[in-house]
C-alpha cells in the first residue's frame, strides 16, 4: 500500500520542551521506532510540520539582523526542511539498517495562488509565545495575535497548496525509497512570467500532505498528532466522509487545532483517497489495523 504519513510537531518536540539538539534527536528516534513497522511493509512518504522551527529561525534572523542580512520566510522554510529532514532521515536509516530500504529527503516546493486570500489575512501562528509586553516590541514589524490563552505569537499567511512541484520525482522514488518530503508544508512558491518565485508564507503541512498524497495516488493518509483521536465530546473512532463533513459544517473543528487536519482528510478522500487515520505515534500500528485512532472512509469496509 502507498501511504503518506504527516508528523505533527509533537513527534519532533514535545509541548513545553526546549528545542535542544538532544530533545530533537530523542523525540525523532522514538518517532522512528513507531514508524518502522509500517514503513518496512509499505511504500511511504513522510512529511512534518515546522511551526516552532521556522519561528525560531525567524527569531534568530531578528536577533542577528545587524550583523547578518535576514532571509525571507521561504528561505527559512527551506532551512527548516534540512533542520528536521536530516535527523529524521538519519534516525530512519539507523532504524532500517537491517533492511533493504533506502531513505531520502527531498527539498520540496508547493505551488500557491498569488491571489490567495491568506495573503490579506495572515492566520498561521509561528515561533515562540510572547507576553503582551514582549509582543508590543514586535507589533510594528510583524503581525502579532493572541494564540488562545497561551500568549501572543507572530502570524503569517498560510495559502492553500495547489500542487507539489516535485511530485513526479517523489512518485518515482517511492518505488524503492522511503521519502521525506513537503517538510513544513513545502516551500511556498508562485508562478510568474519568469518562472517560480518564493513568497513570504507558511503552508499547513496536513493540507500539503493531502495534496501530495492525491498527486502520487496514495491509498492512505495518516495524520499523527499529540492525541489518540479527533475529539468532539468524545473520541471519534470510525466515521464516514459525509458524517465528518457535516460535523465540520457545524463548526466542530476550529481552525487553530483539528480544523486543518479534517480539511486535509476531506480533500484527500474527495480525490480518490481510500482512508484517513488521525492518531498519535504510539497508536499508529493499531490504527493501521483499524483498532485505534480516528478512521475516516467514504464507506464502511472490512479490514
């Protein structure tokens, strides 16, 4: 089976942890142990989020701007693909060393519409949390908004991905290779008269993962997060596409949490995808066997 696995931030850095090298490696190593039984048996693409990482890179830019020229967000997105892609690739190679599986990280671009409304209304939170006093220092340079009751953060545009530029290469590679791609949702680019051009934005990794999964004709999209199920007042287990769409229309999945994951699930299943699984890394194997997690399909089936 052809699978795309989208890793949430919890698989890279746990909530409340400092993003130190040791924490990064420890968490990625544990994530790879959970992934190994799956990727040994299936053709797999792995994606990951980069919200904290690109925010910290932007903060480094800000701190060092008087000595080193700052870079735009698309370049920082590329940096984050290496920052996470390299240790993820390394730990997967270590975990698969007794198999014949190869692993490769692809620097990935995602095409967006230059007229996307997201450029007029930035909503994607990136980087660290600030107190109100700290946020005031950045308000003339960045757009700052309150992120729930957790503090203030920078917000940037998050346009919808239209197409993964490297999709054909990825489709060829997965015949024999575990591919790490669309890191951080991909580097956002637009089409101009002179060709592709990077833009200041961050793309949601779940939406980009669904876009890639559709383009390579994957059968299953797995979205890993910090919780074992998608929740309403209870953990949602098996549910049909039409039912999850109705719940979404009722406003049950807010944009700042489960919303993009449900949107990605709907996009994937409406474009010939077979199954979406939303669960935690620890429950991944059980979920793939329909014994854990939230499983979304177009129709009921056995197995």
